[in-house]
C-alpha cells in the first residue's frame, strides 16, 4: 500500500534506540495525516519482519526494537 503522509518530520536515525536499520526515520506528531493512494508506478517492496520466536530467544540485535 502507498500512503501520502502530511505533518510529520524526517530525522536521521541516530537515536540510542533504533526502530529500523534505515538511515532516516519519519516521526509522527499529533497532526500527522496518512491517506492511502493507488500509485501504480511505484514498484512493490518487501519487508522482512523478525519472527517473534527469534525475539523471545534473544536472536536479534538488542539496539533494534
């Protein structure tokens, strides 16, 4: 799904905790607005989420959420 996001802020991902490995993150604020849009020119992307079992076993980087 593609979304248009308004009223948020992009930051360098240099916090002491990191929700992902990307160089930048987008932070939502109280007035952030997200609307789904159908944009066929953008190729689909796959995300590989960590399995909960691996998290519970401690098989992940501790500085990542």
